């Protein structure tokens, strides 16, 4: 009798261990923002599957599995699904972003298609992969990382602004269709941080942007992490937008 009690107990514990905790699925795993979060030891003890398109250098640790994927084609996670299914809490963070700088009349159709596939269609496809798993778990978090400047629009960023606004539309609909499964979908709009796209700007434009930020400085990535954790832990924040931009509008 004691053997069967022990066996049953251990089977339950094994199952709970296999289906315990949370896993982060990251799109745009090579993005400067995400890599800087890793560099500063955020997500240090979290299980992560990070999907990336291309990168010369990635921060690696034992908890991160990197998946190289061509974002101009349909993103596939067939080999990772079995692992993702082991977790009760699936969190999808979309950092994928590409910015083409061309004035309106100089934009080619190919520019538009490429940016749309990377910035929006990849987000749509990964959501379609993960949502059935989230429904089964009756829990899920989808957080789309957008851009204050991108949504505001400016000269030369037609495709970037269009794709960011389209992704916001996807987030909006997901929040309404899947909220009943305890799945929330929210947006974090980022301003200027001393990484990636901002660093690639010339000094004149950098100074112009800093003058337009009420706080007068770029942001720190720890503020992004705090917002992510808030959205994960909040069961009643859905279809919301958190601006982390120092007041830059």
C-alpha cells in the first residue's frame, strides 16, 4: 500500500515539476534592447526561447535557447513546441523591429513588404502558434514592444510607422478575443534609449530628440523590465499601453 501511495505522490510531483513555472518566448532576440536587458542580468533565472533573424553577437547562458529564423518567411517553432508545452505560464514578448529610412516617394514595394513581414507578420504568426497553448493553460501574456517615435511618425519612416500601428491593431483584437481565457495582450511604447536605433542617429538628430524629451535624457532599460513584470503579474491589465519615453510624444 505504501508503495502505491509513494508512486502516486511522485508521479504527481513529477508532472507538476514538468508543468511548473513560466517560459518567455522572445521575438527579436538579437534586438539591442533585449540584449541589454540580458547584459544587466534581467531575466537571469528565467527560461527563455529567443527567436532572432541575424546577429554577430548574442549573450548566452544556460537558460536561453536561441532559434535562428528568417523573419521574411513564416516563423516556425515546431522543434520548440514540446518544450513550451511543459510550462503553465507562457509569456510572449515581441521585440522584433526593422526600420527603413526613405521618404515616401522613394519607398519601393519591396521595402514595405520586408518591413511588414519582419515587424508585423512575424508577430501575428507567433501569436497564432502560442495562443492555443495559452488557451489550454487558461493563462497567457502577450506584450508587444512598440515605439513612441514610430507611432508618432516622422519624415522617412512610412513603413516603420505603418507596421507599428498594424501590430497595435493585432494586440487590440487579441485582448478582446482571448481575454476570457485569462490571456492579456498589452503594448509597451518605448521612447529613446542609449542603445540600438538611437546610437545609430547622427549627433544633430540626437540633440534635437533630447530637446523634445521633457526629462531631457534617454531612458534606462531597467524601466522596461519593471513594466514587463507589472504586465505579467497584473491579471486585470488588458489592451493597455504603457509609455516609457520620458514624455516624448
